């Protein structure tokens, strides 16, 4: 039954995330938001909503290690597994100026998260800092230098949506998405916690692996589709933006609801791996302005090695 709950939860999280993103994109177009901004903010937020739902559900169920592990594990999976597989499908060209802004922001957010977790608890004051930084990040995205015509055209093709449906239809998609995310998060966390207890696996490892993979399904699906179109900038914009939202928004909101306590020693190890992946993709992307297939294989291998180490340890 635990595996069934996990499977149902993952499917609901994926479907709910897709519905929410579709409705949010339509609403954004109605308000005159350009496709580039939609891709860098609305979509990045939407693909992070499964993580938000699962993290909140775990925190409210009294499983802080699952909640914390989900955020850290999702960020590691996004850069190791998801980006790695995208690079394996096709070598990904990287040209967008926005990446020069987003990668340092992601690294800074990761360092700040390590600092806040040093004493074994992230409290509401620290969560408020996350939310303030999120506001700064969104402001920078909205007021940043214009991208090249080639990058804008790629985002126009990917994220320009028709608003033929009514606003009520778009709001309905958002509502359906939120409902599916809520049910999916409850199912996934229930199955994950039950699995951990029945097999004697720590909730931390379950959060870092099974729950994190389940909540990263929207990013994985979007990346594989975009990789076949060789849209490297869209892939990187989505994944890096999602990682920033995971830390600043998801943890910021979740901790305002309930502060999270973690085992400092093990948390620091996992956060160091997350920071390591964040630092690693920087030189990989800047070398020749592309992520080569061998680099995608390297990221995938490092991710699988980390997961294997977690279970063996």
C-alpha cells in the first residue's frame, strides 16, 4: 500500500502541477506578461508547486526530515538527474543573459540555507529573509536587461499561449491544480513515511530520494521535451528558477507555518552536495556556452552515486 500511495501521489502531483501551470500561464498572458517573464517566473514557480505541497504536508504531519529532505533532494535531482538527462538527450546550447543573474542567485540562496541550518533549526525570522530575497529576485527578473531576439523568440514559441478560453476557465485550471496537488502531497507523504517506517529507512533518505523524485516529475517531463527541441536556455531557466523558488519560496512559506528542525550534521552534508551541484554547473555551462553530452552523463553519474551512497550509508 505504501508504494501505491506513492505512485498515486506522484501522478496527482504531476497532473496538478501541469494544470496549475497551464492556468497560470493563461492568466499571466491576460495581464500582459511577456512569454520570457512567464518562463522565468510563472513556470518556474508552477513546477515548484509539487515541492511546496509535499513540503507543507510533511511539516504539518510532523515529519520535518521529509519536508527538509524534499527541498534539498529536489534541488539536487534538478541539477543532477533532470539536467543531466537533458544533456544526454542532446548537447544543450546556453546563450541567455538571464543565466548570468540566476546562477549566482541560486548559489547564494544555497549558501544562506546552509548557514541558517547550521544550528539545527530554521525559524520564522530566517524564513522571512528567504521571502524578502524572493521579492528581490522577482524584481530583478522583471527589470533586467532585455534578452537577444533569438532568446526572446525561443520563449515566445514555448510560452506564448492562447487566451481564447475565459478567465473562469483559467481560474478553474488553477483550482483543479491546487486540489490535485493537495491530495497528491498527502498521498505521497503518507506512503513515503509508511515506507520509511516499514523498511527501517530514515525519513531523511526517503525525503531526499523518493519524495524529491516524485515532486521533480514536472521538471523532468518538461526538460526531456525541451531537450528534443534543443532549447537549452529554456531548460536551464526552468531548473535554476525552480531551485531558487524551492529555497526562497517553499521553505519561506513552510517555515512560516511551522519551523523546521533538522539534524545539523547530516543536513550539512546534504546541503554541501546541493551547493556542490550548484557550483559545478557554472563552469560546465560557461565552457563553450553549452552543456555537452559527456557533461550530462557526468551530472547523472554523480547524482546516482549520491543516491547510492545515501542508501548504503
